[in-house]
């Protein structure tokens, strides 16, 4: 895997490779010393052109656990505000011998643009409303961990699909791995022709949740009311907000997932968010392992041999320069 | 082969010129056969199957097509204000290379072309460049702000044939009504940039499956069709002469077809990129594919071709929109919309419409020369005896690879880079003067050689 730009580009095998590699790293994270030398000598730049706390922290942790050298760069401290072009900014960073660039940007397509004009390997940490591949991979990892499989599962994705890169990446990932995906939202929060991505579109919550093995909630941004997509958050919470009664429409052991940050009381009732069915914090923990796997694989690391102690944990990485 | 400079020197010095052996296609005159053309001081003196007379300069056009000079009624030359992207000089040179003898340039410059003084500035610059006849389209409202009418009588006197706020729509329907009425008073064509801004706001590409997949804000087809429907009804109300620019949607074609059936005085154009590309190109996130109106779906593309076939769409115009590399080399959402086209129009139209879609060369000449001239009011849209020659000579089957670095245009935002196209412009004559020549055999007489030695 040369870059990780989006789940759309990945084959089913590549997705499974990331998940399997992540499983090896997950074991590392359960040890007392949570660090391996897999990316020793590799320099990773976290370039964040949009505010982000949890994704940036998760990547930074993943990098440190892999013994990579890291530099952080975020828009408030950058020269972007001084009128420098994106190309100049990034080429300057690369000129300092960076091997991998983790990029979060407000504009869709920026990771692909960087992959075209840089030599460094690119990991997309979220681009506009396009994709957020590591989020989808950690979600897939979590579902597989809890359910033992993905093929054949019924997954309901609830909420603001239109503005969600998380939804797009998850739709690609889930359908590639054989899950049945339903999108549940009012028409204003669904992008046009989304059915062609291989999903079912449902407007009625009860219908959408029927037999669901996984209920995946998306964050509803408060701006959506002002943008004319919704009459009020109140009406949204009443029609699409998830509570105990409604969760009963899904299968008895359905997982409740959320990419965070949550709007408690809007898309999810607080007791559910903290309840036994929610795996929201496991998603966060798994995020570090999945990002370790993504960084390791784009840096040229080999996936683990099945059922053996991972060999990737030895010596410095050849990609170091 | 003769260099362009040498050919131009001979051409300028020759009293008589014989264009020999070309295949003349002139739909307006009903000609589609091999014809020689005899010029005296740039004016056409004879057209006949075989002309035996000697001339100071003989130009061999065996195997090439001769057409009335191609006209592009929708280009952006960026001068004044955007000279780093294009100038009147570089833009007219691009026109000549692409086979165009006349172009109409849009007023969305800085400042906008909305007064006699600015019209005269453009005309003066074009005259000194001398590569093409340039007809400024004046703004229909002052500063293109959509509020007050421009002084159209004076603009008409200065040589303006059409008005438009192109680049933006006239938002207010009542203002558009007055524009159509007042322009009609002075027999000016009104070119509508049909876009409903409240539907297109924030959009960077066509709204459809690909905008959904790419997570890019979409511009629905209705942003165009709603505006076309409004302007068609206003043309009906006022009797004004309406021309719809850059039609890109299936719905737009349908509406125009219906209006024409009702007898509304409307004409319409589409651009080569809508015939050759679709919204799927945006998968690359390459800003060279960002244009307004946006590249549409495959079904829209089909409908546009059908519209050209049945005459619903009258002509091709490039909507040549130069931007600097610096402006284009940005995040897709930050890069300005627009692509250049004058140097690829002939190739793209020949390749797509003629070679792939079965349009005759006669159809092509009608779309690129005859109809544009008729719509905007250029005279003549045909090869006419006695007039200063406006001729486009092209090789419809010649294959070439598009290399924007070799363009005369200052800009490089061409979406057809590395495309192989069949159909290339080979010689252009504008107002009797040679403005472009490539690989054509020039045979000067002894007398001319001595004279120019």
C-alpha cells in the first residue's frame, strides 16, 4: 500500500490486511511497555489544516508507539494564513526529509493532490466531506472484534450522511466486506444518488433499525438547522434520535457506535452512550492500533504472517532514510 | 516547409493569391465540393472548380477543407485586469491558431466592459494585435452588478453587437426583463449566463453520483434549467433577442427545444468540453476539470449532442476561460472555475462530433462558422465574392496530440492535455490577412520572390 487516501481505492484484501496487521498491534497495546521499534528512523509529519483533537492525538500516539519521529503542523501555526499555497507549504515540509505525511484538510481531494506532488507517503486523516479511511478501518476492526465477522451483518447508519466523510468511508468498507448497509435519515441529509454506492435508503427509523446488528450514529452538527437542512434539532431528536425504546427495534445484541464527538441528547440519549451496548470508547482504543497498522503498511512494512508472533516488531524499518 | 513569418510576408506582398485544390464547405451557400479561390488584395475575386489563372502566390490546399472563417462567440480575454492569465494579443493569437477569425469576448474583466471607453480600448488593442477580429460583448448592467442598465445605444455605436453579464447571471428577473426590452430597442443580442445562484452557491461540480462519492458540493442541473426557463419566458414576454450561453444540461436542451417550437426568438450554444468530458473526470480532484457550468453526467452529454443534431442548440462556443497555473494549482474548492478552449475546439469537435458521432463536416461548419455569425450578426457567415476573405482551412482527419505548452494562449488550463484528436486547423485568413499557417505549401511566383527578397 503506497498511500492511504480512501477506502474506495482499497481492495477487500487490502482492507483485511490492515485489519490483521492492526490485530498484531492491538496486542502490543495491551502489554506493559506499549512500544515497538517498527518505524524507528521514519519521520512522520502530522499536517492538520482543520481543527481536530482526537484524530490527531490518536495518530500521534500510534506514531510514538511505533518509535517514529514526529512533527506536528497545524493550521493556526502555519504559513497558510500568510498566503502561501498548499503546494509550497507541503513541499517545504517534505524538503525537511519527511517520510510520511498524515493530512487532515477541510477540502476534499487534498490527500490525492499531495500524493501527486510529493514523494512522501500520504495517509488521509479526513478530507472535507470525502473520506476518513482510518476511522472506517477502526470501525470495521471494532465490529469484527465484537461480532467476529462483517459479511452478512446488517448495519444501519443514522444521521447526516450528506456532510459525513465517515459515512462515505464506512459505506465503502462495509459493502466491500459484505455487510448490508442501510442509511437512515431525512432526505435533506442524504446526498443524491447515494443508493448507487450499494446501500439501501430508509427514511423511517423503525424500518431502518429492523434486524440491525450494528447501529452507527453520525454526529449532527448544530449548523445544519441554520443551513436549512432541518427545521430544528428538536424535531431531529424526536424523529431520528436514538434511545432505549428505539434501540429495541434492532437485534437484541446490536452494537451502538459513534465516531465522536457526540451530541448527547440529539442523536443519542446519554444513558445509551454510556450503556453496555455502546462500543464508542473501544472504537477510540482500537483507533490507535489501526493507525499504527496504516502507518506501518504505507511505510513499506510487511503484513504479519498468519498465526505467528509478528515479525514486524523487530529492528529499525527499511523505509527509514 | 514555409515558416509562418515567411508565408505572412509573401501573403502581404502578393497582389493576387490562388488557393488551389481545397474542398470548400459553405453550408449557407450550399457548396460542398472542391473549389479554387482567387484573391486580389485579400478580397475574393473568383470561386470556381478549377482556376487556371496565374497568381503572385499559389497556396496548395489539396486534401484540406476550406470553410467560412470560424467564429467563437464566447471567450474570455481577461484584459483589462487579468493580463497574467491572458491578454487581447495572446488570446487573439490563440484564436488564429485554433482556426477562428472572429471572436466575441465577455465583459467580466476588471474593470468590466460597460462603457464606450472600455469597448474602444478592447477594439484598439485587438486591432494592434491583428490576429483576429475581436468583438467586445458589453455588460448588460453597470459594473455587471445586476441593477442598472448600461448605455446600450452608445455601446452599439461603439461597435457592440451583444450584451451580457456573463460570469454571473442577472439575478433579478425584473432587471433581466428590462435588459431584454432595452437591448431590443438597439437591436442588441442578450447573452444569458443562465444560473440560479441560490441553487449553485458553494458548488464545485455537477450534483450527482460523483459529487456524492467525492464529497464535493454539487451544482444541480436545476440551477441551470430554472434560470433558462425564466429567461425563455422573459424573452417571450418582451420579444427580446435571447441567446443562452454554455448549455450543459439535458433539462436546458428540453426547455430550449420547447421554446423554439413555440416560436420564441432564442438561440443557444454549448461548449466542446461538455461534449467530450463528464463529471466523472473530477475523480482525480484535478482543478483543471472545474468549470462553470460544471461538467455534467453522461446522459447530459448525450442530450447535448442530440440537441446539436436537431438544431435545438445552434452553435459551438469555447467559453475559453484562461487562469494562471498559480490560481489553478490549489485545493479544488479554492481554484477558480474555467478551462481554455480556442486551440482545441476544432480538434475536439472534429473528433467527437464528426469522427465519433457521425456529424458531417457540413454540420461542423454550420456549428462553428455559419450559425455563430448569424446569431451575433457578423457579416458574412459565408464565403462571399467581393468581400475581404474570412477563411478557415483545416485537416479533418489529421491526428495530433494536445500539448498545452505549445499553445499561443498564455494559460495552460486545458483539460485535453495528451489527448489525441483528429482534426487540426492549418491556415486562417482573417479580413484578407494571413493569421495562421502550419505545414501548407506556399508557391510564390518569381516576381514575388524577387520583390520580397
